[in-house]
């Protein structure tokens, strides 16, 4: 049996295989943040296509600073929560699990219907420019530094969103701590110049993330899956690496391993390559060895042999696919039936805007 098609377990949830859909922003919700029928058909295709688990696009948490993009779905109120319910039920009907990714964009926000301000650990503008295919243009705004009271509000918004996700029927939540969004901004040396308990040493910069994990777990209980996504690179700074390489990885992942998390989801440009320079561990292996938690690996792993090797070598427990899944919503079924995978065409799928296209929903897929 190919290990990629073995059953697995995260927390108390049984998963039918090791293939997951990675979270990918598709800016296709209604203007007021409501998930819709178009999104339901989009997510259903992944479930019909054989993915054991689907992690949603980043979902914003509150009616203040968390939204990152116009037409991003939210889970900040009862109406938004209810809009997710039919998507969850449809995915689960096909035997797949679905995890809500909870996201606060911080200073990388480029479209928010509640405010024109952005917030961050410090008043430092992200590198790079906004993404046109997500509706932005030009440099990012200079953010406002979060006060301690506002930090408490952010923690409360993660809690409220997690409770809503559980009420909507999701199988778990993934806290977005990657890709340069708010939690990653706290972790990043050049973006966090705070002088209080949330700034300074790496351990202090990690504190906010640890506190969010703790309050979310307390809110949803032990019977609900809670994971986190971690990366080095960012939307606005793809080349960034942790300054002290594996030493920083040890600090970050060992601290995460002391929490009540059910998994760590790591993403790198190529998840099969050394994460910290020649001769070092992959990011997935570092997470696995240092945290001793189940690990989901992401990044260029659509090729079956690459993915299988990470599982066989115990560097990861699950594989999430991003661009491969966009081009092949039936990738697990294709791989199982030895059908060729289609090449990802960014122009066709993500341009001029990364919204869900008719061509994606109409294309025939291989079902189980």
C-alpha cells in the first residue's frame, strides 16, 4: 500500500488518506464576507477528487483589522458562520474532512471593508508590494502598532472564530502563523521591535502565538482539532529565512511541541529541500524532530515520489498540495489511477484576479 493512501489521525479525527488541500486565497466570497454556492462547488470538487482533508483559504476573524482582501470569506458573526455550514456538510458528505484556517492579515492587509488602517506588532511597513491578483496595488501601508488591549482583542477574535467554526461543523481549525501575516509578524525580527513581553528575544516574539494556541484550545475543548501553519518566507518577502537557521527552528518547534496543538503545517518553496542551507533538515523534518507533533508538509510536493519520500523517511505525516491541487482538484484519484497530472497554469487560474473561474468548476474530474 502506498503510504500516501494510508489512513491517518490528527487529534481525535480519522483521515482517509495523507493528501490535503493547502489553504489558498480565492477572493470569491460575497462582499460582506459570506461564503457562497460558488465556493461550495469549488470545495466539493476536492472532496470528490479524493483529498482526505481540505484546509480552507484564510478566513478573517473580526469586524476590525483581520480582513486581508476584498471578497475574502469571514467567520466573524453568526451570518458568516451559517454561510459555511453547507460547504462543511457537502465536503463531509463525500467522506473528506474540512479544517477552517483562521487568519489575521496584520500589516499585509490590502483590502478591508471595516477600516483603512492596518495593524502590526510595530509600526514597520512590510517589504514588497501588494498583490494585483488579490486586488491590491502599490506599496503596503505603514501599520499602526497594536496596544496591549488590542492584542487582547485579537486573541478574543481567534477564540470567537474558533467557536464559530466548531458550531458550523468544521472538523478543526488551523491558526495561520505563516506567510507574513500577523502572528508571523510578531515572530519576525525585523517586523517586531516591541519593548514589552511580546518583543525582543525569539522566545518573547513567539509568546503571542503560544497564547493564542492556549486560549483557542481552552475555548474549543480537547475533542476539536487545532493546528498551526508556519513558514519562513512571507507573501511580501519570499526569501526570508530565520536568522539562526536550525537553532531558531529548534526554539520555535520545541515550544510549539509543548502546547496542546494536534499538528504543525509547514510550508516552504520546495518542501523536500533543506530548509536552512546545504546539509540541513527540511522544514518539515525540523518541525517533526523538534516538536514531536504530527506534521503536514507543503511546497512543490505534487510529484508522488517526492511526497512519498517525506512520509517514508518520517519527515512528515501528511502532504498538502497547493498549485498542484488548483490544476488537479482530483490529484489523489489521478495518482491512485496512474493518470497524468495537469500542469498548473497561473495565467488561466490566478489572472487577472485569483477568484474561482468557471473553467475550474466545469472541468471534468476523476472521481473515486
